[in-house]
């Protein structure tokens, strides 16, 4: 039987930047993948521009093989204006229904404050009382994780995405408003270079890296 896998991301496209190739690999291996996008991703930069991030998220999910997408619609870059409990409860509702065994989310030290808040909220929603949780990892978001001062991201897990890298790039291309021109790190070429650099660290063609938050052997 496949595993139940959940990715909890602050903004539309974070799920791809952090673990798009890994999500696709899970789906190809028969796991069920659920994506939770906490913020709506449009109110700060794209008011009146008809960007439609929700549609982009759905298209990207289809490419990766994600079976469920939950958009919680908190305001972009304003998570610090909400009571943390409200964010926790919103995530908990999905967690209680899906009961994930493996979870990927942001790193606690990311430069982006929304990322840090999502990590904190997810950590509470998936505290050890969650009997179904087996593994929880933080992912690397280019343009945020490497710019943090403390705590630093210290990867201890590398996932081979050589066979799913193209799916990751195709899915990211769905977010037309977010794709930048090369050599920007969030260009398609930049993302491919990063995946190959990370993969080369472990003698693989392409990979994504993670830091373990919690592992439970029951």
C-alpha cells in the first residue's frame, strides 16, 4: 500500500520550488499526495491583474500527480497579522482528514516570514500526538532559505529526482507570473541547475534536499 504524503506550503509555487520533483516521485511510486497552500498569493502583488494562482496550482498539481489541493486563502505576506491558532486550526482540519504519514514543509529559519509561520503552525498541527505521522521534513526554497541568518538549513536527506525533474519544471511553468528569466534563480534554467548541483552532491543527476524535523518508528 502507498503512503499518504502531504506538502504544506505558504504560497502558490512554494510546493514546487521546495519539493516538486519529490512530490512527482511519490505519485509515480503509488503514494497519495495532498497539497496545502496556506496563502492566496495574489493580494500583495497582483491585484486586478487576473493572475489566477488557484488555476495555476491546479494545473501544476495535475502534472505532478497530486490528488488533493487545499487552498486556505490567508492573505499573502500577512500571516503575522493573524492569530497563530487560526493558522494551526486551518492546517489541522486538513491533517485530521487526510492523516498524512509523510509531510514536507518550510524551514524554520527562512528569510520569508510567512514561511517561518507556516513551519511553526505545521509543527503544532503535526505534533507527536498525531499517531499517523512517520516522517516530517523541511525543504529548501531558493531565494529564501539560503538568505536566512539563523537557524541555517542543514540538509540530511537527498531525494533523487532525475526521472521527475522535467515534471517539476513543467509544473513550475504553470505559474507564469512567477517564472523569471535566466540567470534568475527562479528561472527554469536556474531551477534545473540547482537540482543538478544538489544531485551531484550525492553522485546523482538531479535531487532535492531536506532537513529532518521528525521521524517516528512505530
